[in-house]
C-alpha cells in the first residue's frame, strides 16, 4: 500500500470515526502509523485475507459499526458476499449465535447498500 492509498483509507476512516478537532490530526496520524503501516502493510497475509480475519474478529467482538466498515473494505479487497457470510456463520460456533446474528444483520445491510459493489 503506497502513501496515497494509506492517506485515502485514513481519511475514509476518519470520516466515519470522527475525533474532536483539537486532536483530529493526531488521530489521523495514529490511524496511519498503527493500523495501516504496522498492521495492514505487514507481509504474510494478503489484504483480502486480512479483511476476512478482521470481519471475523469484529463479528466475534460484536462491534457492528466497525464491522460494517470492514465488510465494505473486504468487498473492495476482493471478498465475495458468500465468503463474508460464511466467515460470520463460522464465528457463530466459537463466539455465539447472538453475535453472529448481529454480524449477519450488518452484512445484509452492507450488501444491500449501493456503496458496496
């Protein structure tokens, strides 16, 4: 991921996870340095695979707002609706049905959105 791509993703994240103006630039930098550079830019897993892992973890943690963002990102990274749905279904056995039900609800909303291709 090049610097321009990192900045664009950070801007998108910042738009949906806003911070107070007095800390906005620091928040932006933290996203770039920790989330994008130290995690998403690491070798070993493709962006697609990292998206699948992230969708699974966010489902298990029952974080619907962040899950929605990462479902959309996952589709951009090449995941199919079927793969995302299967990952959420798989989580049900390990993290419980209630979190998977919420994950499926979020996935359906994301898939039904015109923003998800």
